[in-house]
C-alpha cells in the first residue's frame, strides 16, 4: 500500500498524526545453492549463419563503452515490489532499471538479452583470429552462462577484449557485444548495457 507524499510542519513542537503503518507479511525466501553447470550450453536459437564477419577495424585491444550513469543505469531511486522474490526473466520490468541482478539459477546471454536476433555482425577483431574462430567464440559467448549481471564492470582482473559486434534484434533497436570469451559487455533488446563474467570464471 502506498500513500500520497505529505509535507508536515513540525515548527509547532506538537505531535503530528501521520496515519497508520501497514505491514505485509512476506513468505520466507529460501537461499538457493547454485551448482556448477555440468557442461556449458552448446545450443540455442542463434545459428552460425546469423553471425556475419564484416571486419572494419583490427585494433590491438577493443575498448568497452562506459554506460552513462542515469537512473536507468542504477544510480537513481529504485523501488522493488513488496515481497519481491528476486529477479526473473519473466518479470524483467521489476529489476531492469536497477544497477544489477543476481539470479538463483544459471542464465544464458541469449535468454538474458530478451529479444530475438536477426544477425550478429562482427566489425572489430583484435588479434589474428580466423573467421571460424570468431564465429565459434561468438556462439560460445552467446550460449555461455552466468548468474550475475551489472551495469558496470564488477571484476578485478583485466580482460583483453578481442571481438566487437553489433546485434540486430528483430524488435528493431540494435545492440552491441564486446567480449574476450569470458568477460562480456552486451546491450540488451531494451538498449541497456550490461557486464557479466561467464562460467567457468577466470582466475
């Protein structure tokens, strides 16, 4: 239950009746123990022929794009629903405005982005990777699993980003994908940038 905001004058030093407080009893949340996946996911909706190699740049190392710090990137006021059970891909609107999400199960990058993909166009490669190696790395990352995503880099180790691509979603807006095979920056179908580390974690 929510009430309208009220401004109270306390200069009179008299008691002020603010109304009743309403509490909702939430069921206890049982912590989930995540077991390591038996093996990486190897299949999904993305097909090898949807990965187009159209390299226009071969830098030594690819930079990532730092997201602007706005309320939609987790730096503003953010309210969760009462008795919130935790992030769910089925209820994305509840948490997507926050700065991060930790799931109680392993999630693939493909499922996380929340939209069907027409093609992924690789435009930047660092290093001497063949087209087959690039295509295999994109597939491995796209079907890779993680349980925590954040709107900023949350790991301490460095990463040598070597593949940069644009994502063409069927819904219209385009996104980006930058990776070194373990660390991932991806722009989802809603246009928000996320960072995640894939299992098995490096280090």
